[in-house]
């Protein structure tokens, strides 16, 4: 019997408008009324996830940062698996050799290295890659641009990131050069300290090797007394593969799955 449902957000729980449809929310509430526990399992950090969920009447658990952090329904951090800072530094020196944008993601903010102008261009590129319906010249005046800008912290170099001592949950890179991303993924695949996945064809998400959705979901639900066969998971992209490929009770890949 299914007692836990875990769902990805983008491309799964959220529609093309990046909102939860009323019918979907109604189905979640119906499941919860029957005693089923509902969980979000997303590559977003907690702040970004709550930007879409805050206004909803939804109480649930949160697996965020692709598994780097888990919060209970009271939004308290109960599990945390950041990337060790020395591994982050190793990744940084590898990645700056390539023409890609690099983001260091914490539970609250995204840190980008560069000048204000470089970061502005990086945000515009990020939005254009993931929201192709937005014309580049309109992006800077969009609500989404403002939201990302407010969640961004600019730093001048990696040393400044080290000094801040904020736990880094994920290193996120993006570019429209798909062959380049595949090359980078191949290079990073030789590093047994990290896991590499993607939520879209134009990005890579790098986490601690133990911070993957599937293993972290298993660890969390078992800490609550559930077993794997009591869990149903929903996802659509490669950062969901670790959930969809594990022996949970039911695994559902969305029609739009990559």
C-alpha cells in the first residue's frame, strides 16, 4: 500500500506556467486526507521552491537541492549533505576552463563570481535558456529576472565564497552548447566525490555523491518508519533518475520525460 508520494516540481508538479494546477492541488489534498504523506523532491533550493509553493495551502516535506537538504513539514532542516568546500574549489578550477555560467547554490542564495554586468548577462542567459518564450530584450524587466536577481549574491572570487562558510548544496552550470555540456559531464564523471545530473538539456547539476534524490528519499522515509515499497515517486528529468530507477513501490515518469 502506498503511504508516501514524492514528486519533482518543474515539469512534473508545476505546469508550463510554473504553477500547481488547482486539480493537482486537489488530488494532493485528497491523498493527504487518506493519510498519505506528500513530499516535494526538487533540484531547486528551499527558497526557490517556496517562491512557487508559499501561497498554496500545502503542508509537506521538502527534499531540495536534488537531495542535499531535507526539511520536515515544519520547514526544519532534518538532513543535510553539502559539497565539501575543498571539492567545490576543485570543481571551480575545473569548470572555469569552459565557457559556461557557474552558480554555487545554498539553501537561501545563489552565489555567482564576476562583475555586476557579467552576472546580469548570466541571469539573462539563464532565463532565455529555460524560458524560450521570453524575448531577450524583455527579460531584464520581467518578474522572473527580479526574483533571480534578489536571490543572487555576487562575489569577486572563490576565496570570498570560502570565507562566507555557507554550505554549498549544488554547483549549477548552464550553456546552450549541448556538446560542451556532454564533454564536461564526461570529465566530471571521473570524480567519485560528486554526482552529476540535469533538470534540462542545457544544464548540469553537481552535488555531493550522497546527495541524490533517490538515496536521500530512501534514507528519509526509512527514518520515519516507512519502507521503499510504500513510496510512489513522480519525475521527468535526469535529476529524477535516481528516484525512478530505485525499487520504490511505484515509479512514474511523466509523458514529457527526457
